[in-house]
């Protein structure tokens, strides 16, 4: 812990939160793929949440939310990591073209909630800094 404090590194940052989401993601993938109850359950234009989006609208919305999320996140210091952050929305949207629509809806919801949380944190950190200067 002393090393984390001296180097100002957050052990919870980075990929560790994603490791917590992976079991949920895999579980949802298999549940949506094999769930009889969700077959032909519609959501907006997707007539079957256990099948890929026939119009590919949900993967495009996912790419847009991931792209917007990169603007809310702090800029990485490493230029290679910055390039990866720009490529990741495209890679994920291509990957999600073939996933069940319900899983894409889950990921979009997760992105939107993460963006709201990041916006809230950014706003309050800015307000605190302004209040300290006064």
C-alpha cells in the first residue's frame, strides 16, 4: 500500500473493474444464447433479443457511446494507449455485430451509466477545485 501511495497509483483503476464484469458478460451471453424465454422477446426494433440485431443499429449505438465515453475519461499519458482508446469502439462494435441483441443492450446500458457516473465525478471535482480556490 505504501508503494501505491508513494507512486500515486490506484490499484482499482485500469483493467481490474473489467475483470469483475467479465463473468456477468459471459453469463449473459450464454443465458441469452440458450434462453427459451427470451426467444422472440422484442425490444424496440429487435424482434428477438437472443439473436443479433438484424439492422445492426445497436452495435452502432454501442460504438457511439464508447466513442463519447473516451471524451469523458481523462486522456492517457501514453500515446499508444490513446491510440488504442480510439480504436476500441470500432473493434467492439464489429465484435458485437454477431452477439445477441440483449447483450448489446446490456453493454449500451452499462456504457451510458458509466458515462453519467464519470460526468458526475468530473463535475463535482471541478466544483470542489473552484471552491478551494475561493
